[in-house]
C-alpha cells in the first residue's frame, strides 16, 4: 500500500508561491526527485501534508536555473545539492552550497559515477534461447511457445511463418533438434516444441491466410525442385513480390516430403493442402511433372534467377558383392512406391533393414505396416551412435521392430527365397572424422542372415543433371558460396539436400529461406529480415511454478491400430495440454 | 682599597659607561662600552663574591651629592608629570618632594655609618645583577639592531636605551649595597626612572601609557618609602637600615616596615600593583628581561628579604606571606588564560615573586632558604626565557604562543633553549623545582597554623603552573600543518653568547645547587635564623625531606642518552598523523573532504579565556587584591 | 584589550569518515573554541554506490535485494518500502497474512536497530558495559531473524506481492518466547536508561532541537519525535499497522535524552506489536504473483527505525524501472544534526551525532565504481 | 649495614616485580571487566602478549620527539616508583610523577593529530585535577608524620588512614584518573571509543606505545602502593585493600559512562580537594599530627 | 544512584554469554541461507545464475564449462538457488567458515 499522493504540476514561476503555501500549511519537506527527460528536467518536490504526500512537479529546460527553496526550507540544501551533483541542475541561491559535491569526484577520470539515467532507458534485448539456436530454420521458438502459453495462437502461427512456411508439416516431420536443446530436457521432459507447432498449426488450420504480398517487382525466378527448400524459397520470394515458378519432375509437390516420409508421419493430403495454401498466398506458379534438364532454357526463358533445390534422391549402394540381388531393395524406392503410387507391395514376412538413419527406421516401420512380421534393423555401430532420432527408434521398437547392432553386410549370397546375406560382427574403434567411433570388423565373425527382403537404407546421394553445367564437389553436391548460396553460375542459386547432402526438412526450409533472401538481394531487393530479439519481455514464471507442472505425453495411436494402416501415429495435443506444456517453458530467452 | 674599587666598579662604572654610550657617537664604541661593562661587572661581582661581606663608609660629601641628585630626580619626575599630563604622577611626586624638602630643611643629618653594607644577600643580588643583567645588555646589542630594523627608525635611539640599561644596573647595585635608607630611597627612585624611560622607549602611545602606569605605581612605592623614612628617622634616630632592623619591634616600627613592604610590593608588582609589570611588556624584550630577572622587581623582593628577619614573629610577616600567596595563586591561574608569550612570562614572574615574598613572610629558616633559591633560579630561568622569547618574537613577528606552534621544526636551537628554560621553570630536578620543593616543605613545616591556607594555595598554584608551562612547551613541540624543514637558524654572537651562557649557568647551578646553598644561601640566612639544612653528598636534606639533586640529573642524562641510542637503533618511520580519513600529500596535518577541499587541522590553545581572560578578571583581581592587602595589613598592624 | 589578544584561533578538526565512534562515510568538520563547538560543516559523498542507477538497470523484482542492501540494519524496511511502491505499480494487493508477516519482520528490524543504537550510544559515552549488555540482548533478535528469515542480518523475505517465507505455528511460539525473554532482559537495563544520573548527565540537555526547528529542518523519526513532533508514518496504516493498536512514542524535551527515551520505549512498543501481530495474524496466502509490469509512478513511505523512509518509483511498462528515488531518514536528519551541535562540548559530539542514529552508508546510496566493475 | 642491604634488595625486587604485577593486574582488570559485561575476556597474561606484540611492531612515529618523550614517560614513571620503594621524599615523588605526565602530554602534542592534541589538553586538565590532591595528600602525610619521607610513615607505628581518612578517600576519588577509568577517562579512553579517538595515545604506536604501556603499569602500581602506604604497618592489609580498591574502581568503570572534563574538575575538586583540605584543617585543629606536635 | 551495579554483579557471577567460537560450533537454524555449492553434473551452463546474481558473484563459462563463484562477493540472497531450473545450485544451512584469503571457488566439468 503506497502513500496517498497529491500531484501538483506547476510552472517555474508558480513554484515559489506553491511552496510558500505549503510552508504556511506547515507541510514537511521530504525530498526532491529529478528526472532527466533528455531535453528537459522534471523536478519533483515531495512534501508531506497531513499524512499525504504532495508532489510538486516542475519542468525546466536543461540550461534553466531553478530557484533554491532553502530560503523557505533550509533543510532542502542536501536534497538540492544531491540533484545538482547527479543531474547538474542549476540552482540559484543554494545555501549552504557544499561546493556542489555530494558525490566524490576525487579521481573521476578513472571512475564513473553511477548516477540515475539520462533519458529513457534503452530496451534490453532478449537472449538467444537454446531451442532457437538449435533450430535449423531459425524459428523464434521461445516466442511462439510463449504465445501459445498466452493463448495467442494466430500470433504464434505467424511467428513460425516468419521463418518456416509449413508449420503443419514441420510440426509432424521435424526431428526437433530444438527439443534436444531444451533446458527442461535435463529436468524431466523437454518442452514438446514440435508438437506445439503442430498444435498451433492445427488450431489455425490449413487454409489460405491473409498475407501482405509486396508490390510486384517484375522479376522472374525459377525454382527447380518442389521440395521443402524450393517451396520455402518460392513462398518468401513470392511474398517479396517476385514472379516465381516452381518446376518439379513429379506431378505432386513436396519433393522428399512427399516421397521419403511415410504417410503415418505426414498425411499427404494435409501436406499438399498446406503447400497449396502457402503457394496461393505467395502467388507462386507450380509447374509440376516437368523435368528440367538444362538451366539455359530457364535463364534464356526470361528468368532472372534460378534456384536449384533438386534434393538427394539416389540411394547409396552398399558396395558389397551381389548388390543387384532382386530382393535387396532400396528404401527410397520402397517409400516412393508406397507414397506416390499408393501401392501396397507385398514384401514378405521377414524383413532386414540395413542402416541406422531415420530412413532405415521409416523403412522398417513401413515394412511392418506392409505386413512384415519380423523386421530387424542391422546397424554397424551401437544405439548411441544411431543418426535416427531416439524417439523414432523408440516408436519403431514399440511397433515391434527389432534392432541388431555392430553388424555390417559383407556380401549378398545368391538364392532368392529366402534371400541370404552375410554379415560380420563389428567392434568400435577410434573415432573418425564425424566424431563417432569407427566400426571395425571382427575377423571370423561372419554369419548369414536369411530374410524375405533386405532393404538398404544407408543414405542418399545427390544427382544433379549434367545439363545444369554447375560446379560440383567430390561427392556430387553443388558447390555454392556459403553466404549467398550462389553457384558457379551467376544468377543460379542452390540449396537444400542438393548442397548439403541428405538432411532434415527443417534444414531444407532454413536453406530455402536463406536462398530467398539471397536471391531477393541479387534481384535488387533488401532480402528478408533476420530474426530480431526485440524487447518484448513479459513476466517470467518462477522456477517453482515451472517445475510444478508435469510434462504431458502426447496421445499416440495404439500400436495394433498403427500397424493396420498408414494412419497418423501421433494424435497431437489438445488445447489445454498444449497450453500447459507451453507454460512449462522456462523462458531461457528472458534477459534478467 | 679593593672594597672601594669593587663598589666603584659595580655601581659607578656602569653609570659612567652608560653616560659615555649616550654621548659617544658610533655603533662600535657603544658595543665596546657595553661589552667592557659586562666584563667589568662580571669580574667585579665575582671578585665581590671572593671578597665576601664587608661594610664600607663613604665620605659625607657623597650624602650631599645624593641629596642633590635626589632632588633633581624628583623635580624631573614633577616635570615628567606635567609633560605627560598625569596628575597622579604630580601629586605622588609632590607627596615625596614636600616631605623630603621639609626633612632636608629641618633635619639635615643623614649620614649613616656604614654607608654601604655588603652582606651575602647583597652579594647574591649583585651576582644576579652583574651576571644576568649584563648578559642581557649584551643580548640587547643584537636585539635592538633587529628591533629598530623592524621599526624602520631613521635615527637610532640606542644610545639612550643603553644609557638607561647600564644606569639601571648601577642603580640596582647601589640599591642592594646601600645601608642608608635615604641612599636606598634614591637608588629606588633611579630604578623607577630607568624603568619608566625604558618602558616608553619605543614612544608608541601604548608604551607612553604603560610607562606612565609604571611611573605612578612606582611613585606610590616612593611615597611609602618616604613615609617609612620619616617613621624610621623619628623612631630610631638615624636612617641606617641596620639600626631600623635592630630596633625594638613596636607598632610604629612595624608601620615603617609595612610601608617598606608596600613599597616592595609596588616594585615587585604584587597583586594590586601587578598591572604595571604586564603593561611593561610593550618595552623591547631586553628591558623585560632586565626588569624580570635581575633588576626592578628583584629590588622589591630584595627589600622584603632584607627586612624579613626583623618581622619574625610579628603578624605583619603573615600579612606579607598572604599577599605573596595571593599573587602566586592569582597569576598562576591567570597565566593559563594568556596567549601572549611575554604576558605569560610576566604573570609567571609575578607569581614567583609572590612565592618569594610568601617565603619571606613565612619567615622560617627553611622558607628563607627557599626564597633565596627561588630568587637565584628564577633570575636565570626567567632571564633565559625572556631572551629566547625576544629572539623568537623577532623571527616569528608574533608574541602569540599559538603562532609559535611547531617552532621546534622551524628554529630548533632557539626552541631548545626555550624548552630548557621552561623545563627549568617547573620540572624536577631543575633548580626552580628544587626551590619550590623547599618552599612547600618550608611552608608545610611552618609552625603557624595559617600556613595550611598557604599550602593549599601552593598546591593549587603549582598545578596551574604546571598546566600553563607544559601547555607552552607543548605548543613549541606541536606543529599541526607546517611541513617546514628544520634549518639551523643563524643567531648573532651576542644572542648566542648570552643565551647559551645563561642556559649553561642555569643547568650547572641546578646540578650543584647544594654548593650554592652551602656557599651563599646558608651564610645569608645564618645570622638571623637557625638553619638545619644538611647537604649529604651534595644533595639537599631539610630534615623533614630529602632531594637527591644530581642523582636525578644523572638518571635523566642516562635516560636521554639511552633513549637516543634506542631510537637511533630502532628507527621509526615518520608518518602522517591520523586525520580520520585522507591526509593531504605534503601537508601531513591537513585533511581532505569529499569535495576535494583541503582543510588544515588548526588548533586553538587551552586558555579558558572566556572564563579567566583579561580584562574581565583583571578588574576583580585588582579590587580583591587591594581589599585583601588593606585588610591583611590593617589586621596585622592592629593585632 | 591587551596587545597580545590577536585574532582568535579555533580548533578545526575532522570527525569522520574513519572515526572510531562513527566509522561511517561522513565527515563533520568541527570548529571548536577550546572545547566548545562553534561551527560544524558537513561533507557527505564518500561512497557513491549508485543504487538508484542500479535499480534502473536491474529487473524490478531483483531490485528488492538491491534495496535491501541500501542499509544493512533496516534492510527489511527498505525492501518493504520498495515493495509497497511497486505493488501499487503492478496493482497487487498483498495477502493479509503477508502484511502481518511483513510487520513482524519490520518490527524485528526496529528492535535490532534500536538495541544496536542503544549500545552504540552507550559506547559513544564510554559506557562499555551497557553497550555490551544491549548487544548481548540484541542476539535474541538476531537469532529470531535467522530462524525466520534464514539470515542473521538480512532476512530477505519481502518480495513484490508478499513475502517469501511463512512463520508457522511452532516458529511463532518460539518467536513469542524470544520476545518475552527480550522484554525481561530489557527490563533489567531499563533503570540505567531511565534513572541513572551519570547516564542522564551525558544526555539530558545535550543537542537540543526545538519543535519548530525539528519541523522546519525536516527531522524525521525518533529525532523528530524527541522534539515533540507527532510524526510516525505507521499512523498512515500501511500493511497490517492499520489493524494493530499503537501510539507513537513522543517526547517533548528535544535533547539527546528525549531521543534516547523515544527509541527505548519503541523497543517495548515493537515487542508489543510483534506479540500482537503474532496473535492476530490470519491464516492464508503469503504471496501473490504480479500479473503485469510496473507502470506509472508511486510514492511509498515507511517508518524506519531512524525515521521516515521514502521511495519514489516510476515504471514504464517494462521489467525495468525508469527512476527510483530513495530518501533515507538519515539524510533528512543531517540538517537537524547540524543545528543541534553548536554550543555543546567536544565530549558531547559522539552522543549528539549518534542521537540521530546516523546511517550514513544508506544516506549515500550513491558510490563511485571502478570502470568495468560490478555495482 | 645489613638492614640497609636488605632494604635495597627489597627495593630492587619490588621495582623488578612491579611491571609484572602491573601487567597481571591489568590482565585481571580486563578479565573481570569482561566478566562484568558477560563476556569471557582475554587470558590474564594478555597484556604481556600485547606488550610483546607492540614491541615487535614496525615503528611509526608522527614526530621524532614522540618516541623520546614516550621513553621519558616510562623512565620517570619507573623513577617515581623507585623513589617510592627507596622510601624517598614523597613530595619529590609527586613532582617526578607529574614530570612523567608532562612528558606524555608533550608526546601527544608532538603527534600533530587533532585527537592527540585534544587528548593532551585533557591530560593537562586531568593533571590540574589530581596534582593538588596529591600535593595536599603529601602535606597531610607530613602533618601526620612530621616528615616528608616515606620512612616517616613507617615510624608512625599505626596506620596513617586513622589520621587521614579524608586524604585516603580523596586519593580514591582521583585514582580513576590515573587508572584511566570511567568516569574520568577523558583523555585517553582505555577501552571504549571516544570523540577524540584514543586521545593522548592516538599517535603512539608500536614500540613507543609499548613503552607507555609499560610505564603505565608502573604508575598503576605506584598509585596502589601509595594507597597501601596508608595502612602501614599493616602493609599486607594495605596491599590487599589497594587491590580491592582497584577492583572497586573497575566496578565504577563499568557502572559509569565517561563524563566530561568539567564534571571531572568539579567532582575531583569539590570532593577530593575539600576532603584533603578539611583533613588537614582537622589535623591542625586537633593538633594530632606529629609535625606541629 | 548507580543503576548498572546490579547488572554488573549479576553478570560477574553468571556464565558468560560468549560462545567460544572455534571450539563451540553454533549450529545454524533450519532454513538458514548459508554456503552455496554447485553441482556440475546437473548444471547445464545456462548462465541464468550469472545474470541473476545481484553482486555478480557467479561467472559461468559455457565454453570451458566452468563456474567461478566468489563466496566473498555473494550476498546469500539465494536468488540463484531458487531460480536454478536444474536445481544444480544448492544451499546448505552452514556458516561460511573463516578464511585467510578471499578464495574464489572454481567448478570444473565433472567428466
């Protein structure tokens, strides 16, 4: 309960009359406060009259002289001296004047006196939270999580759109490196950032939003490849006012999202709907089913810039004897068949998947859904080194996928049913370039595995058409300037898997965003605005509160039902759950 | 032969050289004359000491000369009275002139046998006058040069100055030798004249005023003297002091003694009459030194000591003692309030004279010894202090002891001399303290019951004495804000000669005080009193107490040497004093405040001058003094 | 006047900033005639800690800890006053129980401060044994502070919106026992303060401050109340004081003794208030969370052991405040102090200076800092 | 001859023992004071530790004379005590004691600090307060015994205090001044803080301070011996009583604040002085003293 | 007259209030805000404590994975303790022991 206050704004001329009045009323002098309002001072004389505080406020210019009230209230000399020292407010007739020194200035050259601020304080920026730092797409995660906690879903959705055009897709397929960074992870469970994204996308719905598209610039941009990188670049370039055309050899957009991610993780209808909505918002023309063989036709065809995001669609060979065995399938091929053609190929009872990445897991889980009862993943290192996200692995195991570690294929043995492959046991050796221990074969530990189908899923490589005439690196990836994403050819940019090799959707989206910005700059624009950690701090929850909240596991489809078809496994959060989860966020971006 | 020569040399010679110094032109002739007189006086006084007591009768012709000179002197006083327009002086001179004229006309027989009686008391006095007094004259040679330099005099007035200085010495010697009351009276008046002339030497209004004050107060003494002359003549039949002393004590004789005592009080500036001596401080410092240590005021004390034996057992002696005690107490307390160096010294002089008179009044063998010791040591110490004060004053241009702060840093030598002087004034085992010790024991052991009062006075007075002396010593040692480096100051030869001689003499005599007692003091007292002093191993033992003199000096010397050795070895880093915060660089006793302002730590003395200070107190003191004196005397004479 | 009576010299000497009686960063420059004070100059500003500025640089919640450290002794008062001002800015009504708890801690603080001061006063007049007694008894208070707040000196219990800790039943019982024990002990020392002639000789009539001077020079707290000024901010009824019964202690004599008595009686008053608050404290929440950033301006006042503590706070809708102005009671009491001193003796300096219970370090919330250093 | 030798031995023994007794006494003082304040307090021999520590410290002086004067203070304190045990003239002893005090005052003035300066001034006032009492006490003793020598007291045959109760009381009143105890602890502040810091001692440090402390013990013992003298021939009783009186002074120290110099002068003069003088007058009136018998 | 006397005498004959410190340990009360320790196993080097600490007594170096804590700067407000999300900072109800030097405490990574 603060004191009762009577505010009395007066001008400099009225000041003395007012103070005489107060003196006559036996008011007691309390203090003088001064505020530096950059161009002028606001001086507040505090008096006490009948248990009420009277604030006499005077505004004066910086070079104006204020009459000292020590002739009426002699005790004011200390207060006046104080603000004279702190703000250099001039007083006339200050008596006794302590030589204007209430602050010591003995060696002011070496020291700074901490005086009250001059003018209004500049705002403090937020900190870069770890989740935000981890996000390849660079989404302002703390912000959208906070907005969810506050119930502002649309704002939250728009925050995501600033960096990534496909929240609904990302909310389903992203590997969520942000969650690994989340500081709650160490305590119990990380904040389910991906699911919150999915939640907010679901809340807003897959629909065309009203967006501000900039005035048309008249510049034309061609984008090769309708994968996440290409579509992202198209979206942002479109918003920037460019005329964008996206080419893809497949008839449906989505690139690897379409072909490489199984239905149960990302319903293709939803994906296409979202892509469509975004592309319409950005007025992007999609030319699907058209394979570009040479860039010259594009550059010569009136396009000012070309963005190549062709992805990495070629499976890596095992490099063992008998590679051409008909029962040795490529996982990409399998997924593409299932996703694009909607086929349900019979693959037999026993399936062995070779590899430890997410594709291997996908292949294994798809195989389970295709009716294989005994699915085993063979990986040459241990679980710890598996590139696949642990959550995926867990889900796969829940669905009955078995895992075999420290085994590597040596050769495919002839014979069709069952097909046979020879594997060898490995042991972990010294770390290699990637920091993971290099597996070394244990001599003499070869053994043979029989299965209906072997699926290789040990990676993808980029295949850039020769006609593009671009400089490639040793591993066939397009060489680009890492800053501008510009290739060896002027006006030709590249991004996504085609540059980085196989990576995640989020990384591709990040690349697309970056490319859009770079292309816009190439076309004479300003580029896209980088994420800013502007002052928008709100109340921070207390640690006790945060720790009180339990983490809520997301609802999942029961395993039996999962295996029946390709229905989405994760069911997403309901509103209450999502808000609670968002409230668990410990505002790491909060600048104290 | 030698008897007459010594008298001539001690009394006549200074007069002659004084007149010569007045008459002869040139600086060097004057200097030569003064130095010559000094040597002659010191040698002749020492010869007198060697010669021992004797009497000497001058031809009657000299009586006529004295009478003529006396009348010339009195007429001169009359002239002075008119010139300075001081009715009191005129009246008081007439009060002497008329009776004397009557006396001269009606009773012309003034010849007394012997004319001059030189006993041990006279020898002691003569020694003081000749040694200390003439050294002061030597000192004055330099001092007056500096003094006149400061005053920017166009024409030197030193001839006149030295005339009176030397005349003073001669007159004093004559005074202590005279047995004839008339002669005594004459010399008495000559000292009054000299005193007057010397006080007004600088001829400033203040000096004239104070000289007039000294003159009329001195003339009161003269009137009293004339009165006693008459009473003595009519009662005893001649003017011999010895016959007066040996006369049967009767009330009327006591009255004569009372008048003499009154005269002595005026000379010695005892309490109701103390103001002239304070006023006399305007005179150049050698004058003050002379007045205080060897001449003038000592004349009064001498007279009291001379007549004291005759007063034994009378009520008058207690009256004398009380007046002395009062002076001692009052001045000791008043001295605390003084800032001016010479006034402190003056008060101290009055106090110590009061002490001597108190001792004379107590009138026991031991008290007489105490009185004589006080007389000797006071002359030396006080002479020394005045000389030192004069030198300092000429360098600091201030008599305020607050301005003397840190003198030790600026003028180490003269400060050391001053410190020794002060040390010998009141601290054991110096001579003055020895004398005071004897005084206390004497007074305490006095059979008279009123002595309790005197003991109380002594106890309080000596505490006050300690206070003001140690305060002054402290002021010399204490230097708040000066960072001046100590330089060995240049002192002219006369300064050095006089001060160092007296310092050495003071300490030496203090150490061998027992010899002094044996050689001079006991012989002086013996004719009249039964002295019971013992001097085991040259220490003093009074029978009721003992004072190891030289062992204490020995301890002190050893301690001093040891201390110097220890601190040489131990060192001791010189640091700035504690200033409750930041010191100012280079000025150790300055402190800083927040505004980076530097302040000097400044110290005011401890004077209590709001409570004790003149002139507020002086009025009361004089009034009370007159009242008490009259009361005590009236009581004494009536009882 | 005699010739030697030259210009009068005065003793000029510093008292502080490192004086053993008052080892605080104030320098009083005394001009003394003999032993009588003629004039006194004041110099403050040795330690500018920059608290007001630091309050602008910090989060408003964290400022509580900063403000607490403006003064080590009356820390609860500072936190309380700051919180009161902030609670207005963030529109929070403190729960009833928290208000009572705050009063308990505030009064405990007052006890601590007054007992400390009584000891210091005794020390300043060379009454060492009394000093030791008061400080020994103060230990009870310190123990209670540690028991309830977690720290002997700074309990750090106030936060914007309530308090951090609760005083539960068993602890409250302890508290009650402690207070009763303290009262018993202070009773033993009461005759010394109230009746001892030597104590009175050093305090009665010293450092007189008239009623009018006290008013016009802005004396606050016991300094003002010692001069008959009925000024006690607690009468404003902030926090739980509106529910508690108390009369401000006022003495009319205006001397050191009057100020001593005010503080001494306030010891009893504080004990009574604590006991009453413990008894009538309602159950309930002890803290509410503010829901918005501070916005607008507010003024809060608290009756500190030394007098009125004044906070002016201006927020601008962010977590940082735009301006915080702190006026500690000692600052207000320095002008009266300067008026009290002249005319008394050097020996009275410590007693008079201490009679305003100076807490200079909190007066100078403002320090100079080495560049790049912390605050 | 034997007797002379014996008394010399005793005297030397006493002079040697005095600082130890003084130190332990001040240790006991500190301990008991602490106990009165409900503290534990330092060990009894803490003063010796302090002395040794001071002795070993680096020597800092604010003025060269300071050290010399500190030394003089110590020497004359020792001399005064030595004269006392040698049964010398009491009056002389009083003068020597005042000499020691003057040395201390001068030393404090040398310090150039305002606090030691003010302390020195106050020390002088203290001297002004107790010196007359000491002198009067000695005169009283003379009046009673007929001698200023300490021997006279021994020859009296009965305790002096019978004749001089007033003097004894007067000395007791003045004792806190010399013991630097409240309420008369105005110049040096032995324990608590005070307005003039440590007064006379402000600028003394290390070796010089050790000397002063050492001298102070001698002075303390000297005063107690003076008190004990009043009980001769029951000297042991006197010694015990002296310590008891010191204990009382300790209690007084703890129940009194430090008072001002004006109060000190008034109290000591009014009470002590009056007592001493009236005792003298009574003696004179009754004629019981040996001096005037 | 002398009102302090009874107190003095009572004290003289009662047990002293002094606690002989190093020999008799004074147990802090429960809830005492005392020594602060860091658990590097739990710490995720978020620097929250560094930013929170009013007297800047904590310095976290995420690169070197070390924490520097200066107990002599610490004001024991326990802001860090209450605000550590990982509960890696723990306060013990114990008095800070006396020390010869103002030693700064370094915490290094556990592995």
